[in-house]
């Protein structure tokens, strides 16, 4: 089977991700350096963690001197959606052998969108095609972060307003979740819990307690009748 054809098809399919990851990765690397980290942490985190939103969140939480438990819980819940992705590709990944572990590690929103919508060429190895998609996407993010961190080290300009990239990223994720879930309860609960905690003086514990309360509350919320009937 043709690996060259699989790589070429993956390169073409991942082109839109390239533009998105390079730009957002750049913002991540730049903000990382301006937050006091050394430039090399950008590629290290991108190679070992590879979770864009979580990496942005880590910068913010570390700068706020949050504890390991709070950081770990926040990132776990943020990336919990990847477990749903994993279940849906179990059958697809079942026959894979060489790259299966890496494919599981590198499964992001954009990678999932590509491998579930773009078919590999007829005479290409499906496993190698998925590997190319995943590896190319990670390379785009890593290169973007590296460029941003190096530029952030080289210039004194702090790029005021660039940190809004984190807020914008989470707004996009929130909108996608609202469109998919179509239930106001979890979002109202997630907003109200930390606000009320702050109002009652739990300023230091608001993030951790807000996550716990929101998670438990969302679990206890009843499904709509139509949704429950189809479950």
C-alpha cells in the first residue's frame, strides 16, 4: 500500500488545521514566554501534552498560583470530551498496531474531525493515513508555539490584548458545546457556581469548588424527556 499517497492526502486534508494551529500556537508560545517561562517549554509541552486549550489554561492557572489538584482537575474536565472521541473511534483503531498508542495520545478536536470525515486513498494504509493526520497536526501546533516563544524571547513588546486568545478559544469551545448539548442547565450552573462562591467570600477556593459543584450538579441534572427516551 502506498504510504506516499497516504501522506500526500493527509497533508492536503490537514491544510486548514495548519493555518489555525500555527496562529493559535504562536499566541500560546508568545504568552508562555511573557508569563515568565523559558522558550523551550513551548515545544516541550506541545510534544508531551499536545492539548491546546489545556496548555493555555495551564499558563493562566500557574500564574494564579493554583494548586496541583485544582490545575489537574480543571484540565481533566476540560479534556474529558476526548474520552467521548475515544469511544467513537474504538472500532476504527481496533486493527491498528504500529501507531495505535500515538493515535490515542494525539487525538484532538481537529484531528478527530478529520479522521472521521476524510477517507484515506483506496490503496493507502488507513493506519498510516491516520498517523500522518495526527503527526502533521501536532507538528503545526508545535512549530507555531516554538515560533511564538522564540519571538516572545527576542522582543520586549508584551503584545497587550494577545492574552484574549485564551478567552476567545474558550468562547469558541463554549459555543460548540451549547450547539451540541442544547440544554441551558449545565451552562447556567457552571456560570452561577463560581460567581456565588466569590460572592460568599470563597475567592481562593472558587475555581476548585466551582468545578466540583458544577460537575456534581450536571451529573444530577435530569435529561429532557425526549433525550431520556432515546437513551
